[in-house]
């Protein structure tokens, strides 16, 4: 959530939610979040490195 605040939102019930429609900047933040996730729980699908 801290790496990509525009992508992820922590709900009152403690669950993490994410936005499905992302801008290029959001994708960069999401990639940073995936790299820094200690549990490797964040996986980006359908994104290519161009």
C-alpha cells in the first residue's frame, strides 16, 4: 500500500483492495510494490516491459 497508494486501498476490515484500471504511473507504482512485497503476494499479469 505504501509503494502504490493510488493503486491499493486498505479497507476498514483490514483487506487490501486494488484498482483495476491503471495509468502508466500507477503501473510503475504497482511494479515497485510487487518488487518490495516480502510475501511475493503481488503479481502483475498482462503487463509487458516495452
